[in-house]
C-alpha cells in the first residue's frame, strides 16, 4: 500500500493543483486513461466545493487536506476541510453538479461529517476501469 498526503490553501488555484498531484500519484499504478480522467474530475469537483462552500464568510481561506491510498487496482482519495460542514445554500453560486459528478465517476463515494467539524468526501476508484 502506498499513501500520500497534501494540503492546499482553499483558493481558486487549489482544484488545479489537486488535480495535478493526484494524477501524478495515480500514474505510478498505471491506471487506464478513463480511470485517470475520472479521478481528476472527482478531485477537482470535491476541491472546488471546498473553495466555494466550506469557508464562505471567513476573512481568510481555510485549508483543504487530501489523502490518497493506492492498494492493488484501487485508489481511495479523501478530501477534507474544517469549514462550515454540510448546510443547504439557497444563495449557492454553482449549479450543484459537483457531487452528482463525483457519484457518477467514482466506483464508490461517501460524504462524512467528522466530529471535529467540516466535511470529508471519500472517493474510491477502480484503476482498471474502461470507459
């Protein structure tokens, strides 16, 4: 098993940075092109949700933590924040497509509300998945 961790400031560049490092990390397991694209989309969407929602109304951007674990033909990615947690937003600036895309493109996914606060999105991917 191989594990890696990264932290990012929750700003506009974070989703691109996260997408880049997770692609590099996943490449060591030689995933299919379809799996690699799915991983990149899901990480980008999860991190974008943190940037847009988790730390709204706060003076400074918070932090996004990402942990990835490769085991055999499987990759698990956890994206977490210490922000507001899951709350409905009537004033949301987005279309609300991030979570449906994550559920569609990952093999399995779940959303947790850790005891210490914030939100954690856990996504699993089959690295041999074909389109």
